[in-house]
């Protein structure tokens, strides 16, 4: 019985540790200042956040009445509002963790990277 | 295919409990602001039925629970995703339980949660492109934690339940 438990405990621990290492790796990446806004995996906007002087909003409209309003400020970008039910993308706040801001229902994605990575994504 | 009236009644109670948990969980604010991470507490009920009755009974309770919860929360458009994720996750849980037996119930929870997150993630990558791949480690960690919680909760609750 003990031996039978060893394999599942090992698998769980391995996935957990690998996942934690991955999380730390993702969150400790250098934060860039180039924001890219995608909808349905197509690049719509590329914004250099350091050169933004006056804050402004960008509205992304979908084919079926979906709407995402994105707030662009000097050095930061965030989802101001969204027409989706859960508003997870709004509660994600600014993209400061290196994770993209994602609105799954409306298929909108905001990525903040540095220039080189931006080129790699585009290619 | 023949079921005892007592068993049918009990499964109805389990399905109702699961639907209640499922709907209540949908009302909670997100714990972490990452899409696709949720506790999946209703899975405790599915795992309990899997151990107490049979995979077939658990599958029936699962489908009834998801259908009722969709109607309760008014989110019928999410029904197809919910069913697809739930059935895949259950298939993995049932397989693990078959291989490991009673002592593996907690791992059936972990494997099911990871399968659920994996399937959701695959759909997200398909729709959104590879830019969302950086979410993978977060979903893996979340699957381990929520799966451990639901799996162990199902184990302890089943141990306390009178035979």
C-alpha cells in the first residue's frame, strides 16, 4: 500500500515543483515597455509605453458586440472595462508580472515585452 | 442498468449538493486574477459518488449537476465548455481510481484537476495563440493545489459517511 502511494505522491510533487519553478521564471523576467494588443491572435496595436505622455483609452470592439476598453498610461497598461461576464481581465490590473492580460471570452490579449521579444512574437 | 430506488434517491441528493456547491462557487469573486483558475469544489461530490457507488453513477451525477448549475447561474452559454472539461476530467479521475483503488482517491482529484486545466489551456492556446503559454506553470500549480484539496476532502468526507 505504501509503495502504491509513492508514485502518485511523486507525480504530484514533481508537477508542483516544476510548476512553481516555471511561475518564478515567468514572473522574474525583465519587464519591457512595449505593449501589444491582440484580438483573435492578430496584432492590432503596438505601443511604446515609455513615450506615452497623456493617458488615453483604446476601445476594442468584437464582431458580436463585445467591447474591451484598454487604459494606456505612461509606463503602464490595463483593462479598464470589458463586456465579458467575469471581468477577470479587469481585476488583473496592470501587466506588471510579465503575464499577459487576457480576456478569454472576447479573445483579447495584451502583452508587455521588450522590443526584441516583440519582434520574436511578430515573426 | 437496473438501479435500486434507494440508490437513485441518494444520487439525486448528491447531484443537488453538487449543483449547490457549483452555483455557490460561481458567485465567489476570483481568488487569483488568472483566467481558468477555480477551486472546483463540486468535484468533491463527484469523487465521493465515484468511491461510494460506481463510475457510471458518478458520471450521471456529474452531468446532472453541471446542467442544473448552468440553469441556476443563468450561464447556459458556458454549458458546452463546462461539460467538455467536466467529462474529460472525470474520465481521467475514474481511470486513476480504477488503477489505484480507494487509497488513490486523492490522486484521482489531482489528476482530474490537472486534466481539466490542461484541456481548458489547450482550448485557450487554440483560440488565443501561443502567447498565453506563459500561463501553463500557474495552471499546473493551481491544478495540484485545488486537486489535492478536493481529493482529500472527498476522502475524508467518504470516510465519515455511514456505509
